[in-house]
C-alpha cells in the first residue's frame, strides 16, 4: 500500500521505512512543506497520509480516495481539518505523549532566561563589557513571583511539577479541569483575567483551537502587569502578534520568550527580531534525539496499524478506536 508523507524536517525517512517497508508498503514523500493546492496529487491514491506542518485542509482531505488514516508528526493537529476528515470517515491520529519533558524543560529555561536576564548579560560580555546589562530590578527570583500556567494538559502538568521546586505561587487556568484536581497538583485554579492580572509570568500550554486562537490579544495583554513576561511554547496563533509587539514596544508588559510565532518562520526584518526584551527560538522546544525517534516510530506504527486494519490509538476526531 502507498503511504504519502506531505513534509518532514528529518534528514531522511529511514526510521519510517524500517517499519513500513518491512511490511511491504511504499512511501512517497515530499520533504519541503508545500501549499494545500499542491498536495492533492500526492494524497489522491494514498492508503495512509502522514503530515508534519503541511496544511491538510478540506481540499486536501477531499482529494483522498483511499486514505485509512491521517497521522500527524506531533501533539497538535491544528494543520489538519478534523471536521473534513470526520465527514469522510478518516481517523486522524497524533502522538500526545511526545516531547512532554522536553517542552516542560524548555519552558523553565525560558522562564529563568527572562527572570535572570541571561541573554542580555551574554551579549554584554561578548561585546567586551562587564557588569549588569539590565537594571537591578530586572533580576528576579522565582520564589517571590507568581507564575500563571494556561492549559493543564500533559505539558502544563509537567511545568507545574517543575515550578514547585522554586517555591513560588502557581496559578492555573483550564476550564476543563476541576479546581480540586488543580489544587492537588500544587497550583491554584483561576479564571483567565485573574491569572493574567495576578501573574508575573504567564506561560501558554493549550492547543490551537477555534476558542484559543488569539487568546492573548490586546485586551488580554492589558490585564497583565507592566512587569510581566509572556512565555509561549504552544502555538504561535494563540497570541495576536501585532498586539504583543505593541505591548512590548510600549512597556505594557516587560518581555516575552517565544519558541513559536505567527507567522513561521519569522520573516526577515520582522520587528520582533530586533526587540531586546524578547528571547526567541525557532520552534525547537520539542527537540531531543529520544523524542524525535519516539515520534517517528510511533507515527510509523500507527500508520501500520491502519494499513493492517487494526485498532488505532490516539484518534482525535472521533473516527474509529480511541486509546490515548
């Protein structure tokens, strides 16, 4: 059977080939992400489709005549039209336990980088200077701060677990989790406006959905302290980029640390690239050798299950078996 891979950022597909070709299946792949208008021919006769960042929208799904599954390299599935796949009876699967530790670690790295002003001091020393690169009040201690965590999924829970060691206050907002469960995990439940106004650091760990896109807009940023820092390692479209840049430029918030952005890659010459109060990374918080191998092996195995007609794990659109 034919497996179509819409795009991938790995050096090759040797891991996937070792699993799928050993069972007699063919892999046809495009390495670079392409627009939806170019994907129809690739997926039209595919028995399974694997996607990383390519837009698998309704038009791409409509072109699928044989697909038994769409599998996403990652946790989020915001680049796949779940409703269109549901309408055609095609299950969509993800890898929900991929990179949880890596992203939680990177969150703490960003929090510490901003509260301890790591980047400005590195830049100052490399320029041949010595001493404080920022005002003294820019160096803060987590013990004395309140961190607001938005989203209490796997990654949000791991972030809270790590933050507890620093002995500060932790606020949590997740409308799908009970206050009692949040309290047991070591945080305080809060509605979003209260979390934004009461936190010194706000870190986002929710998926990109119709309800969360643009969650951090001008109104939300206006609730935050002028001394607050925004951390985003989830999805770029959770934040309205123009509103964030205005807040950073006008001192409405003190800083940001972003592994994700809208758009990606950040265009050359974009104003966010020259802001001294922003720490940036190129959407790499999930990266580690073990995480990437786990991701690729899991995606290949889920695809193999579909081709064999076996029950599927991690179905996110309600088609077929669900076993998270």
